[in-house]
């Protein structure tokens, strides 16, 4: 919502879509063609008073009473950052997405730092970039149980968190990441067709290829999908 009042001539449209979502019903009621309907709702979509869902339906957006828009955004960002023990500014920007400007992300991180919710510093080994971490988690870090070895698929919502590392260390924009002893040791490209994981490219630490291969096999077994491919055959033969 952009804070602009809706056109009074369009209030009946907002009233209709506050309890209905089917645009066809609206067009039939007013004997309206689709082109006419799109022309009618476009100003409401641009102003944020109306949104369209993935099924093509429409819904009226109601203003939150007694809350400033920035406070709502700030709460959303706090909820997001609470999901991660440590995060960099670039990672947070990617996770928050285009609705937030970089200066807004930076501002809210510094606000959380001033509140004592986050602590700032070089918080990750071998990462020469300033991070923000949840203070209470970092204070109790020695008590955390070690994480099991795993593969992070490219579709996982955590991937933006590792995007820079994936590109800088392994040269991939999107790929499966292999973690061993809580450390990313390899990344691979793969096609998943006919319930088979076909590895098409692999980049990793040559000294830890056996560990990477083991974790990849465990990942395939857990998903009940055989691991195949010429790249995989070369890894096995080394």
C-alpha cells in the first residue's frame, strides 16, 4: 500500500473484491470485457489497494489500523533475521528482496544492534566480511550440537544466504552445495528426471572428494533417487 487514497469512483471494485476473488463474476455482473476490466483495476493494483494471486484471482488490501507502514516492514525484517544465527548485509538484502532498499536494510540492522538484539563483527571463520549475529545465540554457541552432513538443493530458501560463497568458492550461480563437518566442501549441478539425480558438473576440494561423494550418496538415498552421471563416474574412479 502506497498510502494514496483510492479513487472514489473505484470503491465499488474494492468492495466487491473484499468478499470475492473471481474476476469473471465481476465482469459478468457489469457486462464488461476483459480489456475493460484490466483498464479499470490497473490503477488499484499500482496503488496497492488490489493484489492478484497466482490463480488469477483478486483481493482487496486493507490498511492496518494504528500502525505505520515502516513499523510493519521493520517487524517483518526482525522476524526474517530471527531465522538466521549470522547474516551479512548482502545476504539480508537478497533475502528481503526488491521491496526493501539497501539503506533500509542497513538501517534496521544497526537499529537491532543498538537494541542489543544483534552483535556486529567478523563472526564467521575465513569470511572477511562484517556480519550481524543474534547475540544470545552467539553467547551460547559452544553449547550447540554439531550439524549433520547434508546437501543444500538450489531450490532451498536458504540458498540466498550462501549465494556469494557459492559463486566465489565454486563458480556457480545456482547449484547443490555439499556440507561436511559444517563446512561447504563441494558444489554440483544436476538434472532430476525420471526419479534420477544425474550429476552434470562438480567442483570441490580434491582432498575431500571422498567425503563429498559420501554425503551426495546419502542425500540421494534419503530422497530415494539413484545418483548417476559421467561426472560421478570420474569421481568414483579417482
